């Protein structure tokens, strides 16, 4: 099974190199189809890995066999530094690997017919494949240095995607958004690396399996400093308030496929790192900082929701909604409880599916109106674009946490985790956070329902016939159908994911 994972890591990179090696005219013509085939094979590989998925235990002991043994590759990489090419997947990482492969596949399929005006499809698809390889590498890395390298690989491609293929109306704005994105995330990565070096200073290894089985004790001194640095670095990517300032502009200026991957995949690198590295490696130090992590996460929920109520741009509204949703994930992680952690992991997947669909829909609306400004788009979308409007309503209801859809379970479990946090955490503090976060769910419902009312409803007679654009196309239906189906499936059958996570 380690061969499957290695192929999944190497195939997208090899495909990107092949695309760049082709003549421009040929590459542009076949790029989307070629990328769809490659990412489709990667998705099949993730299915093979999922079929062999095993439980990952929250409390690891040296007597436990590695949960990664069936899918593990562990070989020297930089021997003088003790760095190894150590990769493997388990029940935490496999769903995220599958989500990554699915969203990249859908972006490639979408690009078969719908591409940014600047063209250069060959380079766009190649960069998406590099992002796919980097993200899968991050989710499978079992060495801290390898985690850092893969974590960094995705930054430059996404920077280029935003800068080159972003909003054609505002070249200066998209360049500023791309630069802010890369500078803030690189700064966060540098802080995270300092935390990794402190871990190495304490125990002399970067190996995550060994570190998980032999956690660093102590809630003060060097362990605490390492935990703070790692948490700060990952919080930039999460993104956690107030380190989220790069996100709204990046989403507003990115092309549709860039926004889908940024929200659906890249934000998950931060939450995954907190669960995979911070909590098991530095458990006592994490107990010390967990109330602060919960506090900032709760502020993100409220601040993101209030910002959504003030937005007049559809893509920025969805971007700020991600700040709030990722706040629930941060709160679930901070509880250090089985319910909270399961909720955070479930919300990771649900957010990727639902927000990916929302950004696809926002891109479709923007393509038809040449703007994402809600004031310019107008009202009566039910009459003008009935199928797209119906899907937007569906995605909005899923995102606000309607029971029966995927968005409900993660946030509910995060709140349950705050009701009964892990050992050593102040229950009164977390109960307060739970109540405030619960108010955030009301605000979330308010801004999404207002969006549906203001954008979809209204008198179609107010708009001229030229305003009635072509409704849902075949390629859009094919692209979005899996996201709709999975949102419903996970809403009615949450055990499909929850049964695989064993935090004992």
C-alpha cells in the first residue's frame, strides 16, 4: 500500500512537468482533460487507501503498533540532520487526501469548458496539480521537516494562481491579495518551523510517529514556547482571528478554481497540523494554551459572522463565512475531547464540500454578470437563473448548519466538546465559549438567509430581458453534482466518517 501513496504523491508532479514540457498550443488544448485523468487516478488511489483505513488512537503508547504500518514509507532523506522521507496515512488523513483529490478533479473537469479570460490553461492546470501533490504530501508527512516542506510547496503555486488568473477587473488588487497571502503564510510557516526546531532540541528527532508515542511532557518552558510557535504558525493557515486578514482579499481576487481549492483544501492544512502535531506531541503545553485557542476561535465565529452581514460582494461574504466555520473547527480542537476532535475533523470535510460548492456557484454568478458585487447582480435570481439559485439556496442552508445536511454535525459536535472539554481544561471557560459560539450559529443563519432573500427573491419584471443569462450548463451540473450528493450523504449518514475516528 505504500506504493499507492508514493504514486499519488509523484503522479501529479510528473503530470505537471509533462504539461509544461508540451508545446503551448497542444498543452492548452489537452491540459484540463489530462489534469482530470491524473486527479481521477489520484482519487481512485485515495479510495484504495480508504478501504484499508485503520483507527488512530488519541492516547498512543510505545507498546502500540504504528497506525501507519500498512501504508508507510520510511527512508533516510537528509541523514546529517536526522530528516527522513517518512510518509503514511491513517483514518485522520485519508478523508482529507480524498477531499483534495476530489476537489482538484472537479476543478479540472470545470476547466474543460470554463477557463479564466487570460487563458494559459496549461500552466493553470499544472499549478493545480502541484498544489495537489503538496497538499497530499502535507497530509501524509510523518516527519516534521517533510511536513514543513510540503506545507510550503503549495504557497507559490497558489500565489501564481491568484496573481495571474485572478480578477481581471483589478490587476493591482489581485497582485496585492496574492502578495499578502504569500507573505503572511510564509511568515506563519517560519514561526512554525521555529517550534519544530525547539521540539528537535528537546528530543533529538523530527519523527512524528515516535513523537506521538513519546510525547513531550511539561506545560511550561521550552515545551510551552514550542507549542505557542507551532500554534501561531498553523493559525495563520487555519485562519484564526486576527490572523485571517489575508483571506477575504485572496478569495475575492482568486479565480473560481483558486477559491475552491483555497477554501476546500488549503485551510485544512492548519487544522490538520493542530490535530496531527500539536495535540499529541505537546499535550501538556497544549492544555495550557487551549483556552486561548478556544477564545480566539470563538471571536472568529462572531467576527466572521458580523463581517458577513456587512458584505456587498458575494465572494467576500463566502470568504468571511469560512472564518466563522473554521472558528468552530478551532474550538473543537481546543476542547481536546473526543467529541470536539471528531467534530473538528468532520467539519473539515463538510466545510470543504459545502464551501467548495459555494465558490463554484459564486464563480458561475460572477461569470454571468461579470461581477460578484451583490448590488450590481440585483435580485430575482430564482426567475433569472432558477437552477443556480436553487443550488445557492441549498449550499447556504448546508453552510448554516441545517440538520440533515453535512454542515450540521461538525459544529454540533464542537459545541458538545466545549460543553465537556478534556481533562485539565477549565469547564466554566469552555461553557462560556459554547454559549457565544451558539450565538454565532444564529448569526450564520441570519446572513445566509438574508443572502438568499436579497439575491434570489424579487420581482423579475424589474430586470430587462438581456439580464436573463443562460442557466446551469452541463459541465457545471457534472462538476457540482458530487458535492451536492456528498453533502446530503454525510448529513444523513455522519457515521460514514465518525465511525472511523477513535479518540480514546
